[in-house]
């Protein structure tokens, strides 16, 4: 059995509570609006696409990490970073290997734990690439829908 550090358990509790709130909000909004994502904003120079918003959020987080150097761990949200990266990859039509994804965000053991949380929560899924045998990871349709709802308000 894996023993998770206390700070990871606290972060997991916060993630689970946030997911519960999001699922309640999704259920309520589907009752209120026949459109799956409500009214979509116009796109253009003054209205960035969802992919542009996600990239901006991702780069802001990396810039913050660089600025805070050794204090970066204080602001660590591996599950969010991984999910945001998976959303960007999905929107770009790019596949991510599990090893590459984890290496981009956190220490391997910590990354595997958070990827397991995302997978068991139904927000990410893993598969083996038939041609290479490499384990890949992607975002689920449910997580895409939730990210789109979130990015609509950003």
C-alpha cells in the first residue's frame, strides 16, 4: 500500500471537494441551459480561444514557478498542472507519454500518484501505444467538458 505524504492527502481532499462542487454545478447548469456549455463567447483578438486561454494559464504557472525558485513547492498543484497539460495536448491533437507528462510537472513517484488520482476520478485515461508499447495518457471527454466550462469564465 502506498503511504501518501500528509500534504498530498490534504491536496487530494481539496481536489475531491472541488470535483464534487464542479459536478454539482454541471448538473445544475445542464438543467438550466439546453446548450451544453451555455452561450459561447465570440472569438478573435479580444476573445481568445479556449486553447489560448489554457496555454496562457499554463505559461503563467511556469513563470510563477521560475520566479519563486526553491519556493515553488509552496504553490504546487500537480493534479491541476497535469490536467491543464492534458487539455492543451488534446486541443493540439498531440499525445503525451506517461513518462513525459510526469517529468514535465513533478517527481516521478508524486506524478504517478496524481496521475492515478486523475485516472481513478475519470479525468484522465491511460493506454499503451500499439506501435511503440509506450504508455500514453490523455484527458477524458468529461474532463474536456469541465475544462471548457472553466475556461469560459476565464
